[in-house]
């Protein structure tokens, strides 16, 4: 009986003083896919030294100078709630605005707009991948005049990992340019999700 108590004490102490947990594995499996079929170029994958920051996967396209970055991470937490997710979205929007404002050739619109995410929330497969998002507009000065850009960030969670998308694109020439560009983003994101899901 005394031996059992000692063993139990050792197990309890071992659990108390063991190394911290990093929650569920949020690593990104690189899809075996030829992105050029869809007009994209694979631009690398990063595995961050801080395990809580997870990994990221990057694509770019010469079509409207688009870029898409996908992040999967858990901040070293065992569960993710709406408060954490909202803060990650706010921080990401601030980061985009700060980066644009530091570029002397870009002029940022002050306001960030909510992304209509209903189309994703109504898709049962994507519901945990994206739940909210925001976008900002900016003008980029070139030798041939100003070009209008849109930068979008979205976040979602399965309660264990945070999934974040950063997307940038030149605004399309269209009678309703923002709405049309957002529809192109929706199309690109659905395609991206389908490919990584079937990796």
C-alpha cells in the first residue's frame, strides 16, 4: 500500500512539473498539387521556431498581383475561444494597416470593413476554417497612375487551432469593383480550401 502511494505521488508530481503542453498539432501538410493549373505560384512554407506560432503556407499570382498566405497555429493554448479569435483578427488588421502606412507609395483608407462571411459560414465544410474577416482598401502609386488594392484577413477555428488567411489583390476593373473583387476572393478561398482539404 505504501509503495502504491509513493508511485501515485511520483506520477502526480511528474504531471505537475512536466514541460508545458502546446495543444493540438496545427502543422500544415503541403498539398501535392500543381498550383500553376489555377494561375498560382507556390511561394514557400514556413515553420516558426515558436511552436505556438505554428506554420504558414504562401501563394502568389501575377494575375492582379494577388497573394494568399495561410497560417495555422494555437499560441500554445489547449483551446481557442471567440475572444482569442477576435483579438487575432484585430491584431492582423492592425498589422496590415501598419505595413501599408509604412510604404511611401501606398495610401491607406482609414476604415476597415467587415467581410461578408455568410457564404463561408453557410458552407458546413468551411465553417470552422473561416468565421469572420475584415478588409482594407489602399491606393498604390505607379508611373502609370494609382492602382486600387484590397487586403483581406480572415480567421476561423475548430477550437484547437486558429486558421488565418491573408489575401491581397489589385481591385478588378468592374462597375462594382469591391463586390466583384470580394467574389474573386471567395472563389480563390474555396479552391484553396478544397485543395488543402484533399491533400
